[in-house]
C-alpha cells in the first residue's frame, strides 16, 4: 500500500521532483495466495491467484487508510504495476492510496548471498506486554558482504499473524542522517551472522493475537539506490514463517 497516486498517472514534468516511492504498509503473500496487513490506521487483505503469462489476478477484499475505506478491487496486473481503488467512501478526510504487487525476481541472484531465519522458542511468554524474537541474517556466500544494520521495521498485523521486514532505506519518519548509516555498516564474512531483534507489542494488538497460535514472518531488504550510495548488499530475503504458542 502506497499513499497518494501512482507516479505513472502524473505528467512527466510533475514527476521530476517526486521522492522515491515508500510503501506505507506491506504484506507477505502466503503459500495459499492469501495476504493481510494491519497497522496504525491502515489495513488491507485479499488473495493472489491465476497467474497468466506474466500477470497475476489480485483481489483486495477490504482496504482502508484512516477515514477512507475502499470497496473490493479485482485486477489482472504485471508485477509493480499500480492497482488503484475505483470506489471509496470516507467519513471526514479523503486519503488516496494505491497498491503494487512487488516481485523479487530481479533480486534472486543477490539474495542467494544471504539467508535469514527466525529464532524464537515454540512457546513464548509475554514480558511486560512484549514478545521477543530475532531475525538471524547469515552470509552463505564465499565472499565478504556489507550490510547496514541501522534499520526500520515495516510491520503488519493480522489475525494470528505478525510481519516485520527490516530495511535501512524505509523510514516512516525521523530518517537518520547519512553519517548514522555510514557508522552502521557491518561486513559479514562467510558464515558470519547478524541478529536483528524482533519486538512484538502483544498488548497493543491483543485483539488479533489472543487465543490463537501466532505466526511470525520477517525478512531483510535493501534497495538499489541505498546500496549504491553506501556500497552495501542489495536485495530482499525472507525467513520461513514460524508459528508459536503464546502464554499469557
């Protein structure tokens, strides 16, 4: 989900001063084709199915951003092609938004240099309202790889699910200075790891989690522009989701 209108819909002269697109909310597509995300006044859910040539069928059953809600969306699109809601309602202020189906096909080669896994016990206890887990990023190549460890987490909350994708080039606010990024570059030598802590605020999302197994999804992602600027690894990796039992 992105805030505003797709750059493709604007005149060329109006695109020149636009900042790079930054997703407002991201959902991972599960093996059964379902996806769902919910966080801080925004949510959407739906399914992806029926791949045709280089296109996919997308059904977004529900979506909203603050005071604006849009009706069901059906679209046959290519990866990264914008999906714009056609019919929406609002209670006060109108918030425009659109979607893209992101493909990581172009990042596969780089992604093979790193892997990641979620570390969490099968039974977790809530400590002061929080659940602790970790994302372990490992260099599985035969060469040194540099990554940035100063990251922001793109979070998504669904019924019995929590997703957090760590990225150094996505910040909702208070983006660090370039010097801060430069100080946070780490070189991973073959088989070395770096651990990103995953902090899940259980009490904040208790209506989504209580009474259900909790499935945790996570990953690490660095975009092309950031990688070029700081000479880091570029790509996207995702860990195998882990389901745990929560003990209150």
